[in-house]
C-alpha cells in the first residue's frame, strides 16, 4: 500500500474523515431520541432506558486515551477503519437487542468505538494538507461534526416514525459498515497520507518552546468550554420555550428554532479556521471569550425574539472556540504523540462536560436561567484571562515555510514565531 499525496487522495481522505466526524456525533446521540419511542419496551421506563446508555457515554470519553495511544503506536488509518466497522456493528447490535443487558452491551460498544474518532481523526485532519490551511480544515471538519449533532434527533425521529425504533439503529449501522468497506477500498488504492519518518540516528521531534504554558492555557480553556458548550446546548431549547411564551405556539416550533440556531452557529467554525490560518491565536481566543461573556450577559436579561438573537450570538461564539484548541495542540506538539494529547483533551471535553447537566439543575433551582447565563459569563471571563497567558506573536506560518523540503509537519512553527 503506497502513500499518496495526490489531490484525489487528499480530498478522499478528508471526505472520509469528515463523514466519520458526523457519524460519531450522530450515532452516539441516536439513543437520546430513540428511547422516547422505546418507553415500556423491555419493561423499562424512560429513565431506566436512558440509564442503560450511561456506560456508553462514559466509554466515549474515557476511551479517548487508549484510542489516541493506539493511533500513535499502531496505525491511525487502521483505527479509523475499526471505528467505521465497529460503530456500524455496535449500532446494528443495539437494533437487534432482545433484552436490557444486550441493549446495554451494544450501547457500551458504541461508546468504545465512538471514542476512536476524536483523538485519531482530528490528528489525521491536522496532517492532511498544507500547514497554512490547517485552521480551515479543522473548521470544516467541525461543521460536519456539528451537523451530526443537529441531525441526530431529526434523522432518528423520522426513522422511528416510519419504521420503528430498531430501524433507527439498524439502518445507520449498515451505512457505517458500508462506509468502512468503502474506506478500506480507498486505502487499497490511495494509501495513507505521507508522514515524516525518523531516520536512524535522528532524534524524534521535540515539544515546541512554550508548550507547557500553552497546554496549561488549553487545559483551562477546555474545562471552561466544556461546561459552556454542554450547558448552552442542553439549556437552549428550554430557555427558548420559557422566553418565547406567547410568541411561539408549539414545542415543535421551539425545537425548530433551536435546531436553526445550532446549524447557523456551526458554520462559524469555517470562518474561525480561516482566521486561525492568518491571525495570531492569542487575540482570537481572548476576543472570542470576551464576546462569549458579553453575549451571555445579554442572554441572561433577554426576552422574546431578542433571546433568539442573543442565544444565536452565544452559540456562534461558543462554536467559534472549537478549532482554537485543536490548532494549539497541532502547532505545539510533535506528530508522534499528538493523538495522545488529543485523547487527553477530548477526555476533558466529554468528562468535564458531563458536569454541565447537574450544574444547570442546581443553578436553575436557585435563580433560573438568569443565574445560569451569568455563571457561564464568569467562566468565559476565566477563558479570556487564560488566553492572555499565551505566548505573544504571530500564530501563522512565515511566508514560504510550508514549501521547504516538501511536505511539512503542521506543528513546525510555534505560535509566537514571526512576531516581529
């Protein structure tokens, strides 16, 4: 199997990686909608059925670490193939489950295989193409993932209504297996992306100057972002229903407005990706975080259609932060450990993010959505303060750097280089 960096090979690899990101978020959220139609099945209530998904959601976060390690040490292409086939088979098993134990086991496998994508797939997106277009690739990939989130409830709902809850698992499962087989055939023809290989006697690439400070900032920003992202996405439909009372007549209409907000906000990642290719990361992170704080304060006091506008602004600025963390990891860590670093990052995202739901419940009980939004504004302020600790400088590749010596590693330049 020969490595290929032809335009067709590059486009094909990015296509499969982007589809994989959409599948990952779609498949892991199938259960959230399907269980509505399953209430009473297996003799279990809605709450008991949802509890069966808990091990799978835990595996989805915790599994990021070993998945990233295997991608670094074994094969990233092989891991993505396992991802497609494993997700497909696990989904099909969920659709064929006859007992609660079988359903729980299938959902747990779904989480295990789903954990592969983020640490492995994002590392591959980083490698796939010139360093000067890194931000745009990450932005486009992020949009695909968010479309998976936005479309999960819609597609699952349609399948449940048309053919029953089992079809909501079986048909996506077949689609994922077919995609995995297509990816296997693609690899046989085009191979993996070219990567730098260490020559005998040449030490492995080292961490970049300033990496400790950058990873410390990234840790703070990731924790704050995880709480914000999960809290806002969970709370938005309910707060719209509450603050559009008398203006919107049905729950379906509120859901449609929320879905439109998510979809519009998702595309900002492309613009942010382009900005990351041209501008320094430090001011971008600070301005995005400051904008989040301002929009959240506005949302805290908004009613009616102003709530829709401020909520859209909040989601746009929250989604805009997604490519920033991935870019920091790409530019400050060497390729041979990048999958493990992404694994740790996404473990934090999915682990800490799980605290958002009890946080919402606690804050809503004490001060309603006013206290929720003001607390999230404080978290955004912490992110802005942490961003100020990033190294000053360009954050973009100096002209011509990507052309030296052929294909370059996108991490070759610290964000502070070229600052002048």
